[in-house]
C-alpha cells in the first residue's frame, strides 16, 4: 500500500519544482509575517505557523514519494544555468542523506513556532527570522552547487545572530558576537577550500564549474599536498559548525543566551549542517583512509576524525557533570552526542555512516525536547540553576514526566531512537577496530555511563526530593497546551524510530552506494 502511495505521489509531484517550493514557501511566509504582522502579534504567529506547516506537509509528501519510489539516488532534481560564464548553476536535489535533514528542518521550525506562541516582544520579526533560517538550512541540505551551497550556508548565520542578540539572555551580545565570529571565520576558511577546488578542477575539466559531482569526478587527480590542504580547509569549516572540540566554545554560550526556539533550531538543525557537509563534500572527494605527507608530516584523516569524535564525546560528557545550569548541561551534551556522529563517520563503513545519519536525526528531535524542557523551567520557575530547584514534580508533573522521558531518550534507553543510533555507531566502531584493537572502544563507551550519571543526577536534584525553598514556588504552573503539543509529536517520533528504526534506515541505506565514498562502496 505504501509503495503504491509513494509511486502515485512521485508521479503527481513529477514536473513540479517541489524543492524550489520548499525554499520559496518559508521565504514568502517570512515576508508575510513581517509586513502583515504589523497589525497584531497573533496574526504574525498565525502566518508563520501556517507557512511552516505547509512546508512541513510538502516535505512529508516528498519523503513518502522518495521512500517507495527511489533506488537511492537523487530525486526531484532541479538544475538551471545561473551564471554560465562562471559555471554557477541553480542545482537542487534530494537523496537519502539530505531528505531526513530536510524533513527534520521543516518539522522543528513548525514545532518551534508553535512552542513560541507566548512570544510578545517584536513578534513579527521573531517569526520572520525563524522562517528565514528555515530557508537557509533547506538550501544547504538540497544544494549540489558549491556556490549555491555557500550562499545558503551564510544565510543561516544572519537570523540566528539576531535571534540571540535581540531575544537572548543577559549576556546575549557577547554570545551572539562569539557565535558570528566563530562560524563566519570557519565559513571563510571553507570558502577558500571551495575556490581551491573550483580552480584546480578546472584544469582537468577544461572549464570552470561549481558543480559538486563534476568536481568530485576529477578530485582524484589532485596532488596529495593540495588535496590535504583543501580537505583541511573544508573540514575545519564543518567541524566548527558541528561543533567539535576544541572549536566548541561558542556553542554553550550561544545556547545559554538564546531563546528556547533558537536553542531548538541551533541544536536540532544547525549543528547537523557540519556533519552533513563532511558526508556530502569531504568523504566523496577525498579518500580519508589513506595517508598523506605534507610539510614532512604524515596525516591519516580517518584516525584524526575518530580521535576528534572520541575526544568530543568524553570531554562533553565530563563537562556536563560540572554544570549547574540545566541548559548549559544540555548544550555540552550536544557536543558529546555530535561526537558520536563523527565517530560513526570515521569508521568509513556502510553501517557507521548510516548510523551517523540516523544519529543526526535522532539527536535533532531529542535535543529539541531537551531545550524545550529547559525553556519551561526558566519560564515557570524563573531559573535553570539546578542547586536552586528540587521537588518540582509536585508543581510541574507534566513537565517532569517530559523531562524524564527526554533524558532517558538522550542517554540511550533501549526502545527509543537514541539507542538505535548509538548502538549502531558502537557496533560499526568495534568492526572497524577489529579483534586486535577492540579494547579502544572502551573509551567512547565510557560516555554511556557518564551520560546516565549526569542526567540521573540532574533529575534527582531538579524534580525529586523535598520541594525547594530557595525560590518562590507558589506561582509555578505546569505546561501550557502550546508547549505540550509540539513535545508530544517529538516524543511519539522518538518512540517510533526506537521500535521501528527501518522507517528511517530504509531511506538512508539505499543512498550510500551513490555517495561514492572511497573505501566504503
């Protein structure tokens, strides 16, 4: 039945520029919310919610059509000449790597908009910026032209900067500037790598182009030193965005100061752009499982990827144990969980890369719930400081249940989405290490125990025990409907992917042969 529905949908959508519509719809929504939202804040919210819902429905239709009608390659591709003299094309397409990220983006923007129903300060600007951010991330996940990819990559920085700097906490100026400097400098380094690819590939192709596939077809002929430098530039741009240790320090500050919806989109979508870039750009072009010599130093990028992933996992987990701010703890947990993604990528195996993509999606929906929980504690209790809280289950039973569920999902409880992703990554890592070096897996496995420790400790001090007397509790109220509704959707999806992981894996795995990653397929 699903196959018939998918085939019917694919036939219906054929010839319709659905990918362009996914970008145009939130863009029109942003303009409509900003200009028509002058009349009332409620109208601005309604417009943003309506347009984000339309984008979500369209992405869901594309997902269903792809699910049963594709062999794993690109679908719904759109390719138009933009600047012929420079080899710039408007080139969009989706496959099993980009489609989960596209659906995740539209889902989280819609739910974050609903969750922000109580925003009253500069509402039309707030809603418009979230939709502009959606335009940027969707463009990144669908672009197959480096020039277009970079434009959308930079677009994302603007709305997030203003979301933090206008609606953020007491240190919002510092956090927003730090976010902009780190991510923009990394983007400029990435741009140098893109131009290096552009000019060096032209020598073999005989013409200039920013097309990812055409550049990848001749990348193997690059001199090893140049190849290493280009890989380093691109890789640096991506790991700062993820972010990986030691380029992670912008993230906790940005999360702590950002409004709740900003944190949801930052953790749920923006961090995934970095991991997506590594899989989409770095791996198909550069064989990272071989050694290069540059400036007399032998470099094996596969081991470097694995080391960065493990260090980020362990460091993020230990940092969580030291936090007193609930939101900062969740921010550091994101660094640890994105380290799992990096470790999966480093295995260069079908299972490892598929698990990394699954973890990107799973962490996106779980982190969204975690930051919504942090936001509710801030709004209702007036603080996120764990030592000031305690016994709040009697005052906020719904929020407390959601907190327990999301913490269990994030620590990898079997039956939930996080477990599937983490178990698959560790399995792929064990296979990669082999029987002679299997014991090295003990280091990343430490994070499982550490994650359970900081989550259980935080829960015990926040919602259990005697009701706190350090803050006023007589005016604390439980969650509102517009807070519970988006969380319920995410929790159901977490359970669904935990008990039926093939629903997502069947979209991801057929695409792996088409990624043409050296050493994998």
